[in-house]
C-alpha cells in the first residue's frame, strides 16, 4: 500500500499583535508566518502589476502593517496601512510565500 501525501492547506490565520506579520496555521498543524512587507511586495493585483511594469513599484514598504483580512474561501484579501486593499492572496500562494526565505 502506498502512502498518499497531502499538501498542507491554510486552516486558520490572523495578524500578529503588532500587525507586522500574517500568522498562518496549516491543516498539518504547522505554524508559518509572512511579514506584512513581504506580502505587500508580493501583491499580484492589476494595480501592483502595472506599477511594476511601469517601473514605479516601490522596492520596500518599511513599517507597513496589516489592517484587515478578508477570507474569500480560496484566498485572503489583505488590506495594508498604506491604503492598499486590492490584493487577493490565494491560499497556496500564501503558503509558498511563507516557505520562501525573506
């Protein structure tokens, strides 16, 4: 009999107390974290994609904070202290960001 590997999924999430990090718990009882700045830099919304294309996307977001998290089922809509609230982060993408080096 062959063991079936099941990829972890996002089971729960919350912003850290200082709002500087997204804390993610996985279906396999793992605890991961993604800094807010990394999330903001990794946004793939049309606005951010265009800003990157035009060469006007910032290289850093020092002091950025998570202000709101909306669960869309397949992903999270995360709002930030700079007013940006268009980013949707599919849950597999969040797990990949948490697994990457900072």
